[in-house]
């Protein structure tokens, strides 16, 4: 049994010194913490780290310093280091909300959504009304393609705050990701109606993209044009306008917008090929071939190669077109479009048997395609 400390043995002078030191340390920690977070707010990461490390020299497991160092590393994209600091804080101070938030955000940033969800849900056990956390969990469920849980949480946020922008945008993305374009359009349109004069350009392009997907191109066009007023070089707006004109079969109108993208990104194979398609559809085969060849010079592109074959076909060079298409079929045997174009070349050369055999070779692959079946029946009937 330990002996009790007797009153006359207690050193009041030492106790007074300890009290003074403790008070001084507390003041120093408070001042350094304020400085650190101000530096962090001003994006002066180096100074912030210095301040937080000075705190740890006074108190090695100080929660403000550990979270501050975690935030400093996270701001620099050093997620592993940030995770270490947040985890150390939580081991000393379980349930620290700032460490939990930071840790979850780190896992989200490195695409470890399941871990992020696990951490956020720890928080929701104690407070299931925090809108910020609810939307983040909903976002994470969306990223792992859990439609039901994601939608449920977004809708819960809207029940709490009818026009919450994060929930509306999240629901728009969720339905878009699952190809429910009309539902996505509903939520993004609500975003636009909330603030029509100062709408985010991404809302405009998202609405336009929904119209592209449901092939109401003429309705999508004004949204992309409005987005272009905000940012004349916006890739999504330029692409959207060009693609809407393409969908409306007004290829000649799309050419200017494809070329504007190429001014900004001259090595973009997809855009080079789309521009080639536009020129080919207007009958300018020479210019179309230039764009297709520019794409092919970067790297082999099946659509550029197909475009060059279709130019041969358009110029009446059916044998050359058929040879090019046969090579493409050999490299991509499941692409039904190649078989249709190849069969059509044989028909134009008067080779009905070869045309039918081409389509039947695709049918033997066991892939059902109505366009191929219809063309084969048309040849047999003729």
C-alpha cells in the first residue's frame, strides 16, 4: 500500500512554478495554433507547418497541431502523410471531428471511397443531420455506383434543405451516370431555376449534355451557347455545340466549333476525326483526308481509318474501300458497322454473294444486331 503524501512534504513552490509553466504553455499553444491556421488560410503552407511543429515540441499529441499538419499535407496533395497525422490525432483524441473529416477526404481523394464512407458513417452515428457529411457520403456512394444508397442520402438532404445545391447537383450526376437522362435534366434544371442570372457554367453544359443524350439536340444547343458566352474557350460548350449540329445533320455548322477546339488542343485525335467526318459529310474529301491523316499520324485510330475508307467509297473507289474495310474487320471483328459498309461496297461492285457472306460472317459471331439482319434480308430479297 503506497504511503500518503503528508502536507508538510508538499512543495508549494514547485506547484506554483508548474502552474505558471502550464499557463505559459497553454498561451503559447493557443497563439501558435491561431497563427498556423491563419497561415493555412492564406495558403502559406511552409509557415503553417512551422507553427504546428512548434506546438508539438510543447505538447507532442496536441490535437490542433496534428489536425493542422494533416490539413497542410492534404492541401499539398500529400495524402499519405496527411492520413498519418489525422490517424495519430484520432488515436490520442478519438472522435475528433476535424480529424475524421480530413481523414475521410484523404481517402476520397485517393479513390478509396469505401474507407471514406466508413469514416463518415462513424460520424453520422452521433449526428445524422449534418448536411455536409450526408452529401459527402452520398457522393462517395455515387462513386462506387451504389445508386440506391446515394439517392436516399441526397433526398434526405433535400428533405432537410429543399434547394441544397450539392444534393441537386449530386442527383443530376447520379442519374446521368446511370443513363437516366430525363431525371438528371430535372435536377439540373432546378439548379438553373434557382439562380438563372448567375448559374454555374457546368450546370449549363450538363443540361446541354442531357439533351444530347436523349437526342433533343435543338433544345440542348441554347445551353451550350449560353455557356460559351461565359467562357469562349470552354471545351464542353464547344464540343456540345458541334455535336448538336452533328446530331441535327448540319455538319457544315459544326466545322467551325471543331476547329476552335483544335486551336486549343491540336493533337486531340477524337476531335480531328470528328472534324474529318464533318468535312466528309459536306463532300470536301480532300480536307477530310487531311484531318484523318493528322489523327493517324498521332496514333492509329479506327474511326479515322474508317473515314479514309469511306472517302474511297464516296469517290467510287469501291475496291480500295473494300480492302481498307476488310483490314479493319480483321482488327475489330465485332464492329457491326464495318461489316455493313464492307457489304455495301461489294454490292456497289455487283458482288451480291460476297456482300451477303460478309453480313453472315458477322451473324455467325452470335452477336444480335438488327441493322445487320435488316441489310442481309434486303440483299436476299433483292
